[in-house]
């Protein structure tokens, strides 16, 4: 009973893990694709696919087959034609292949480094850059509304432009740092965490099964001991 319960528990955990993996796979693939594009990787075709063939018109081959089969039937009462049976078997195989056609194959692709790291390829670049520009424009409006024309206004506007330009210049470095951390986590941290979790669950299930098996064995031994003792006591009386 204990072993069966442990097996059911393991199967349930496996099903839950598979369901979670399937549900989150599109999100995970999207993150991986984004990080790959940012790092300069692209899917490159390394082997072209094959188009396959449509089912062929096999009427001529079938007519030839019937002729060979008639020839084989006639020759059975006389001298058999050498190799005729093999020729018929080969033709039948060719007819089956031609009738079904051949399936095509998909091209084989792999990720290859095709360019340098480019912060502008990150999905975060455009919205963050736009936010900096909007803040600069808002600050410019507030400055013009608060200060009269003159040297003070000109200096404040110049400082605002300098601050906006500095923020936009620093943005690629911030995005590169963030994207590299995410790519590193996807490439190393997530697989390691998943493997560690699976190993921990497997170890726990094995420990539970071993404990249950040990308890069952101890119970069986105790039952045998009681039975033997009872039989000896009855025999002595």
C-alpha cells in the first residue's frame, strides 16, 4: 500500500510539473528569443528541408503488375520464370511508395551569433527612452512657465537638455546590464533551479518509499515472531 501511494504521489507531481511547463512554455520561449536577439543571436538555417512528393499516378505500374502476375500464373504449370516473383514483389513495393508519396522535412535551424550586442533591440529600450524624452519635455514646460525670459531661463533650459541627454546616453548601459543579467539567469539559474527542485522531490519520494518499505519489513518480522512464539507456547502446553 505504501509503495503504491508513493508511486501515485510521484505521478501526480510529475503531471503537475508537466502541466506547469506546458502552460509557461510560450512565455519562456518569448523571453529566450528576446534575450537571444539582444545578444546578437538569430535562427540560421543550417540544413534545408525537402519538399516531399505528391502521390503519383500508378495506373501504368498496376497494369504492368497484373501482366506479371498473369505470366506467373501461366508459368506455374510449365517452367517457372526465374526472378519473376522477386520482380513482382519489387513492383508492389514501388506502387505502395508511389501511392503514398514521400513526406517533406522541415529545415534545420540553430542559434548563431550574427551581430554585436545592441541595446536598441531590447523591448525595454523604446518605452524607457520615450519616458526620458517625455520627462524632459515636461520639465521644459514647467521651466518656461516659472521663469521670466532672460539668462536664468536660458541656463535652466540648457541644464534640462543636458540632463535629458545624459539620461538617454546612460540608458543603453542600463539596459545592457539588465538584459545580460536576465540572459545569464535564463541560461544558468533557471535550469539549475529546476534540476535542483526535481532532484529534491525525487530524493524525498525515494526516502518516503524506503521508510515505508522498512516499516513494512519490520511489521512482517514482528508478526512472524509473534506467530512462532505462540506456536511454541501452544506446543509446550
